[in-house]
């Protein structure tokens, strides 16, 4: 059976502001490695998937960025654009129908464009095995990450251990927990982090949409018939205006009973926030992370990122974040990065701050 991959790349990356902005969100930035994040994702899977079978879904206002920066070996017809953000269920539904019409039935691997992964060979092994499992039966397959700390920024999956312990049955998906609940999950040794990586047959996921998300599935015929015609964008916009905004997790995965989980053999991080960004970088002897043009004296357990030509000097600090990028300088206590999202929402309503967002 043919295999395809769909890379989700339409996010705004607002929790990583001011490093990530609306004009250039995180998936189009080089935050580690040698390439922008979306091309790092393409590079790590190129030994499994032909370029003709790699699809990317973006937001309509990212078309110029996509055409300019995404690996030129990816056919431009494989870059799918959404007219507006309606969460991952509609995103995956539209892209699945597009792939089905362009290529026919097969197995789709759903990946994100903003993940940091070590031991990439292990990731490839896990994906290959997941494709085998999905091909052998009607299972929806996901890759789970063994928790290394009680994270509150990730969803969790409770699973039933199988004898071979390499392909486990999923009991339930859990939303991002508070700290106390996260501690409980980790101590139980019955939960993994939800990586957001999924592998399934096209025909099976469409059956799941029909069963669990009829409010989206009801548009299947009109959407499928419009794909690759002159009316596609018009029809897609009309449907997107009507359809509910819901995640694939909440809409299908929390309800389905045919889900298998493969434990990851690699180190993984979803770079969703400033905290996550610093987590993937090495600390010095004073537990500091210093990236960019900076001179420091007597600082401890602090993080500095300076992506500007100006010199940044920091002295006498402890447990502080300093982020300087895109004309914005932020100084805050570590652990309070989440407040940036609230601040950003307030700034959006004021014209004088628009250029910084």
C-alpha cells in the first residue's frame, strides 16, 4: 500500500513570540540544526517517503513563505493552504481528501513541523513499524513519548501494556493537566506524552470522521468534488466558514476504540513556547543558556537569546529570561513565560504595536 506523509505547518507560533511572529512563524525559522524547522522535518523523513508523497498544509497567508523557503524538491501542488484556522480535525480532513483525490488510497503519517527530535534513526524505525501496524488492521496508530518530567504543556495518553510492550492499546487521551495531575500520571507509569504523530489508512480515518464527526464529514462530497477544479478555493472557503473548530484528538481520538500506541525510542520536544525553546539547548556551568551576541557577568540559572546586531550585556541576574528579537526585548522571571500570550493578545488591539506582532 502506498504511503504518504502530511506535515502540519499552519500554526502562528504565538507562544514563542517574539522569536516567532505572524509574518514569520516558528516553522519557517532555524531554531536548531542547519535548516528551518519545516525543512528539518522533511529531511528526517526523506529516506522513508518519496518527495512526491510528502504533503504540507499551511495557512493561506503563509503561501509566499512556503514557496520561498520550503525544500524545492517538494512539488508545489503538494502544499495545501487553508483559508482560515479551524484546528486539526478540519485541517486533516481536507488534506486527506486532497491526497486521496491526487494519489488514491494509502497510509498517511501525520507529523508536525515544530518538533525537535534526537535519535532520528529511531524515529524512522518507529514510523516504519507504525505503518506496518496500520496496514495490517483497522487501527489508528500513534507514537507516545515516555515522560521525563511532569509536563503541563503536553497532552497525555493512558495505555494498557501488552506482553511485547512495543504496541500498546490506548485506553484514553487526556488534555493538558495541571501540575498535580501530571505528577500523578508520571508516577503511575501508565501514561505517555501525546506526540501528535499519527499513522492510519485513509479509508479508516474517513470512517472515523463519518462516525464521530458527522458535522465535518457531511461536507465530504462537495469538498472532494471541488478539489483540483477551478472552484476548489471558493468551495473550501465556504465550507471552512460553516465547519466547527475542533482538534482531531477531541473530535475522534478521545472517542475511538481502535487506537494503538507505539512507544518512542527517541528524545522529543514540542517547541511550543519560550521554555521549550531553551530546553533543547545546553547549559553552562552556572546553568545558563546564552545564545547570540551577549556578554554576561555574575548570572545564574538564566536564559538569554539575542537575535539582533546590538550587544546585550547582563549582570547580577538569577532565574531570569531575556529574549531580544524582531525589535522586541523581553525580560521576565523564568516560569512566567506563559504571561506573554496574554500580553500579546492585549497588544493586538493597538495599532502602534502591530509591527512587532
